[in-house]
């Protein structure tokens, strides 16, 4: 069997089963485990999958830069942002991550809401400049241009000064077994610190991020309080998260004749 044919079969296996186990793939394709591992390394370099111990998981399409990610699932992110904005209560201190879905969240916070938003994202802070009753606290650090967020030891030290009610996290990947992961080591460390300093961590995940993995783990799924995604995600995709005790909020898109005030989202446990 040609290498190209074997790689196609591995990708078909990944698409069908949601993961590749190297030992099982070697038996199925009648080749050595070393051959499978070499194929997986090459496919990972091409961005076709994410290698994990013993095999591989689907790679996240959300690994592109900020500009590229703005083009992915904009309607889903808008719905998720509305649902998340409705969770913020008056008087709360809220960590809000950087990212395109987080931008949708802050745009839809009620005009009269009195709260404090702490963020390491310059773009999130700018979105809130015109909000009259939200206090905005910026966390300093080195600007990570790829995601337009501040990272590094300075950022982590500043996070330790807060005890937030909620942390709205954005990540590249959310997987029942691999947990929450992202594409940069320092960014993962900042997200981990934000989660540790918040009473509840709520991940904002458009459908393309579910059941995928990225290189750097942020936290295991057991440390997550809730997941916000869209109502169109199939139940078989959501079931592994619910089985691990995660509250799943399903956001619905607003039809063209409706307004944000009439939108509803469903909470399912």
C-alpha cells in the first residue's frame, strides 16, 4: 500500500471514529506501529490531525490568526455571545478572554449593566470603551499578536490579584478526554491562571472546536463549569460532555425578523 493511500485511510478512520489508536490502526492496515506513528507525525505537520499519546485526535480549524478566525462561523459565534452575555449579573467581576466569540459577548452586554470586566485582550477592552457602566481593567504583558492578547509572567502575576465570579474562556479545542487546549504555550498558561482565579469557568465553543485537540492543554474538562455552544450541534457530539457532568448551554440563532431582546437559549444538563 502506498503511503498516500495509507494516510487517506487513517484520515477516514479519524473522521469515522473521532480518534486514531496507533495499535489498532497498525493491525487494521497490516503495518507496524512505527509506520503508523511516522504517518501520524507527517499528517500532524500538515495540520490534518493532532497527535496525542498512543494515537491522534482531530485538529482544530480554529488555529488560524485573529483575522482568519473572524471568518469562521460568525452566526454561531454571535448566538453564543448573546447566550453568554445573558449570564453576567449586575455587580459581578468577570474575566473575559480574547477572541472572536468573546468580542460577540461584550458587544451584547446590556447597556445598563453595572459590572467589572477584567481582560488581557486589547480588542475586548476597546469594545467596552463606549459602555457607560462597565468598569474595564486591563491586564498587561507581552502582546501575542496571533491572538491579540497579552501573555507572560507579568500577565499571570496580575491575574493573581483578582477573585472573579466568572471566566469566559475561548480555546481552540474542547475534547472530552483531552480537555481544553490551545495552540500557544504561554497563552495556555494565562488561560490556566484565569481559570484558577475564577469561581466558575465557562468555555465559549463554536461547533468546529468540539471533539478536537490542540498542542497545549489549558485545563482538564473536570475543571470546567459549563460549555456554551449552538443548538445545531448533534446530541451524539454533546453527550460525552454531559456524561462528564458539564452543563451545556445551547444558543439559538436569531431569525432575520427577530431582535436580540427576543432571543432565547436553552440550558440542558
